[in-house]
């Protein structure tokens, strides 16, 4: 059974940030798209990433034992 994949978007990226994201996602074999925003200066980078069925766990190191 294949994992469900959804689009994750990085909005308002500069050209350099968009190029770096594209290169990193492509290196990992992820489907990725780049589109120019309406202001014609920033980019939105969309990556199709696997979606887990469970929400991420809270990081235990930031929780005080007194709080519960």
C-alpha cells in the first residue's frame, strides 16, 4: 500500500531560496514545482511529500515533569 502524498508549499521565497529548495528536493527524489507569485519578485515552491497517518509527537525535552 502506497503512502498518501500531499503538496507542501514554501511561500514567498527569493530566487536563491527557491533554487536551493528545488535542488535539495530533487536530490531526494521528491516531485517539486516552482511558480512565480503575483508580486513578480517571490516564488512559491511546492513539494509532494508523504503524509503520515499520525500527528507528530511532541518533543519531550521541552516538557517539565511538573506540568504533567
